[in-house]
C-alpha cells in the first residue's frame, strides 16, 4: 500500500477538474490547493529521511506500478487540457474565472506534464522518452529535453548553466534569464550534435527543428478547433506551466556553485550542489523531485529509489512552500543565503 502514495500526484488534476466544472470562485481551487493547502500539510507532516536498503531498491525497480503511475499522466494531462479549452470556449465566463482556469490547467501542465516529462526524459527506452516529450508539448517547452539532459546536467551549479540561479538573484529575474538562455542553449547543443554526426540543419536528426514544427502545428490545431480564445488559453496555460518549472529550477540550485580545480575545470557534480528536501508531501506529489541532490548525483536513478544524502544542503521547507516564499525575495534571501556555503558565495 505504501507504493500507492504517489497517487497523491493525481490530486492536482482532480482539483483542477473540479475547478473547471464548478467555475466561479472554484476556478481558483487548484492554485489554492497547490500553494496554500499543500504547504500547510507540509508543516504538519514530519520529514522522512529514510533510504531504501538493497532489497527494497531491487523490489521497487521490478515493480512496474511506478512506471505506469507516470504513463497515466499522459491521458490525464491532455484530457484536462481539452476539457479546459472546451469550457472556456463554450461558456460565457467572467474574467476572474478565466484567470482561475488558466492557473488551474497551467499547474497541471507543470506538475503532471513537465515534471513527469522530466523524469521520463532521463529514461533509455524510446517509448518512455516519447511520452516525456509529449508531456512537454502543451507547455511549449520541448526544447527542455535537450537542454536539460545535455546542458543542465553537465553545467549544473556553474555560471554556464542557465538553470542555476545566482546568489541574490530574484526569482523574477531568473524567469527571464533562465527561459531565454535555456532556449538558445538548446539550439547551441543541437547544432553541436548535428556537427558531430555530420548532419545538416534540415535533417531528421535536428530535434529542435522538429520540436518547433510540432509546437507550431499544435497551436494551429488549437486555433482551428477552439478559435482565437482557445489559442490564447493554450498559450497562457503554457506560460504558467513553464514559469512554474522555472520557479522549481530556481529553488533547486539557488546560490550553489561548483568550485574549480587546479586545472581550471569545475569539480564534478556532487550531492552538495543541489538543494534537497525530505518533506513528505512535496516528495510524493512531485514524484521525489525534491530529492534533487541524488538525482544530479546519478541522473539515471528512477524516482522511487532516490536517496537522501546528509551532506546535501537541506531546504527549510518543502518545494510547494519554498516556491511561494521565493516570490518574496527579501524573505527568500533571509532564509536561504545563510545556508549557502561561504566558499560557494565567494567562488
């Protein structure tokens, strides 16, 4: 029964479904649930630092339930997106209802879309990677697959990494710098991959080109089926989706930097270069994304077997709570700056 705890991740699309169905003030039920109810629950429940033993790891890797819990997000995300599009284009809604629905569906695209797409993007099986990329599509963030796997995991906690927030950088500044730099970084990586394989720009191997084509076709389909309002809704929920992703990126590596060795190269990525959180609510809702230190230490590890490393810098609160706090820069800096190793600040 413990393995079913990750079903909690589906509470977010369930609340979003209720938001769309009941409309009115209910339109804001999802942001209320995600950023007020969940943080309160994180304060109530104790942290869990337990790591699995060898036998438990083997059993969990054999259990396909953990994979199917990820796959199930694909139909859920697209069904909810279509339901939201239908609701906003077939009903006369007040402006506040539209705003609420945009945030509700956008949160689902981030948590059950991009987050799960991130996990599956690290898998080796092509069908799992396909599902991962499909989950990135509604947020118009398919380039994330290339930049994250070939860029971020190589440059994490360095000045070269767009997804590593600088010391005393606000989340608002980070939204722009990370979003823009990651996109251009993805193109740079793609061009390098094409050059290494002796392929031309207009090639089947140019994933960035095909991502662009697929996303443009997706938007044209939204316009054709749901009209201008539907297109606007699709764009807005995508913006909410990837903005929430960038907020997570912000809190995951804020202020942490790898030091350079005598050779001038950066030290290898260690457990100390990502913020870790053992707060149980954030862990199960985000498929263990909060054990980010171990994820970077060994990116191939599946979410259900990620460990807690005592030497990793620990977040004072879980991810949902930390995301809210990050929106208040003075409070965020006061809480987090003192937790950053001094040698990283002066690096």
